[in-house]
């Protein structure tokens, strides 16, 4: 596997966008129990972005505790069938109760990773950033009920994200 900057471009772009484009406040969930959040999440849908342009399927992220930060390992399958992986770290934003993280795959650049909607049983999550250019729907399994996905896309739209721009992520291998 070779490393790929899954989110590094996001962070640079979102930092620049945050400085130039005022956006209405973006609400997050009240709190996140990181102990329950750790583990594997499968990408169900995302807003297209350059830093994941090589990903054609099987995109997933693994979050693990690593001292006072969160270890992040993202991987996806490319068109030639190989897997690309990027490793990073996340820091909880003070006062956010775990609902806002600052993630970096290319230090010293960090980007916003805000938890906008979270299933009470931690089965699915809607992630976004204040500029509303990047968003993801993740789930604990490679598939998510269509009704749940549609509800999350409607929530994303209500928060100012472009619902029509979301693309589904196929999963061709069984869950690990």
C-alpha cells in the first residue's frame, strides 16, 4: 500500500475557505463518547473531492486511541484494484465534548471534522466541516438502509450541504 493524502487537501482548502468565506454556524451533536466511536467506519456516501479522486470503492476509516490523540487510518480501493492508505491523527477541540475534531494527515495542517448527526447506538454518522464543501456519511457496516441514508442526506441539505452532489461509495469486499 502507498500512502495517499485522503484528507490533507481538505484541511488546507477548508482552512483557506474558512478565512475567506463566512458561513452560518454549523451545529454539531451535543457530545461524542470516543470510546464508542473508535473502530471501523465504512464510507457510504461523500461529497466528491480531489483528495479521494483515486478511490473507486471500499473506502473505510479506522479510529483508535493513541495517548491524548486519536489515530486515524483511511484506506480505499483504486481503479487498478490496489489499496491506498493514509495515516493521520485527530485532536478533540476543547469544549466540544468530542463532537469537533481537528484532523491532520499532513502536519502541521489540520482540518475540521465535525460530527453533525450520530446514531444513539453509533451505527452511522454524518460528518462535515463549516465551509460545507466536504461531508461524509459513514456506517459501521458497508451498507446502510436507504431510508436512513436519505434522512442523513436531507439533514445535510438542511445544514447547507449540496445533497445532489453526494456520491455513493460501493463496497466490493466483505467487512473485516
